[in-house]
């Protein structure tokens, strides 16, 4: 145990001397949380849409007013003689709505009315949001029509749970918290492992009496403590600036956080043990740790949207499990009953990564 603590003390002394690394370890996660939490938004608002009303009746104007009152759209009138597709070609609007002649008359007679919507689908996600908003506005408009016009429509009462206001920060905030902590711990740990090879000081470790277990545990302990400080500051940041708070039993969140930090630090140790120098270690962390955490963790879109051929890679990504834990803690409050499997997966993954690193480093153990 004394050798482990001595190794951890040595790493902390080196970090204290390297002010730049210390600032990166503490400050960079906070910067990433602020950037990712505020720069990414899944809410589409003030989308320009041109409307061509070929009927010019009170009912058609009421239908157009429904779009004006929506936060999603910014309505731009279009002359009856103009071509709607021209507004899409010159980027004046992202969609064009065309109301046909006899719009009101056909509604009063109970006939179906064909309203045309042209949507610029160069951005597929925005196009889907526009299409869904148009369907919702149309359905709500039909439900408020006079019974003489629309009869007695079936009304659907929908209630949104956990995030009733559909605020993007409640969805993006937990993900930004996880992704930011998925970059720095493995990066610093990988640099610490590869620095020994780069400076040839690993030879001193080989000829010393320290074992591979003691060497790894000492390094992991030092960077685990440092990562815990970064986690605490990032947690305070998201709870004070993004309106997030832990719901339900906090012990699951704390246990999952401790398991996640262990898994990310050992992930960095595994990458650093295989990197011949610090430049390679940085590239490995950027290409593997951060990209996997950003693309294959469920941060932006569900993992079910990822092709099944590469979806399995998310199983070795610590952020994939921790993001479920954090979202449950901040939004649902399901606790252990909902997320015990994710905590267990992080523990198993962390131990597996440690075992892989030890196998790589065990050659330093010289038997007397």
C-alpha cells in the first residue's frame, strides 16, 4: 500500500509542477460543459415559411394565423402569382405552404382538402421537425373548427412527462456533462503513461521493486482524485447554470459517477500503455475516447438510430452507460431500480480495462 501511495504522491507532485496540465484538468471540462450545453440545441424556432393563400377567406386566414402564433415558424406572405419553389431555391424560406382555392367551401361541405407543403430537406432533421410541427398545427386547427364545419373530431390529450416544456438544456445538459468528462480523464492518464516512455523514465520503473499492480494503482489513484475535483466543479456548473438538480435517491448517481470516473481513467491508462509517445496518446484519445463518447453514447440521438453493424462498439464506451445514469438522476429519478445495470456495467468495464492494461505492463515484474 505504501508503494501505491508513493506512486500517487509522485504523480500529484508532477501535476503540481506542470501548471498547464493542472489548468487543463480542472478548467477544460468546465469550458466543454458550457460550450456543448449552450451551443447545441434541438429546438427549432423562428423558421421562415412562405404561405400562398389562393382562397383568401376567413377560414384560410385563421389557418395561417395558427402558424403565426407558433414559435416554430416565421410566416412570410407570398403573392398568388409567385412560384412557391422559388422561395426554397433562393433560401428565402425553409418551407412553403400552399392553400388551394375553395379551401373554406370544401371544409364547410365536409370534403377533404389537400393543403400542399414544400419542405427543404437538405437538413433532414430540421425537415422532420417542420413536418411534425405542421401536422400538430393542422390537427389543432381541425379540433377548434366549428362543429358545423368539422363535425365532432376525436381529440387526443397528450401529456409530456419528465420534460413537459421540452427544454433543450434538460436534454443536452446531462449529455454535455458526460461528454466533457469523457475527454480529460483519459487524456491526462494516457499522457502520464506515455510520458514515462517518451522520457525513458520507464526504465527506472522496470528496474525498481514496484510491481505492475502497484505502478498502475498509484497512477490511477492520483488521476482519479484529480478527476473527482473536475467532476465536482462540472456538477456545480450544470446545476447552477442549467437548472438541473438530482431527483430521487442520490446514492445511485454517486455510485455511478465513481464507477464512471474509474472506467474513464483506466480507459486512458489502457490507451497510454499502448502509445509509444505522447503525440500518439493524444491522437488515440481524440479518435477513440472522445469520438466514441460523442457519437456512440446516445448524447445527440438514440443508439437505436445507429446501424447495428457498429452499434456494438458503444458497449466499450463508458459514456454510453453513464449518460443513462445522469439523465435518470436529473430528469426521471428512477434510482437503483432503473439504473443498477448501468452502474454494474461501468464497474465490469473498468475492471476489464484495468486487466488489459495490467497485461500490457506486467513485464515490469521481475521475480527475484
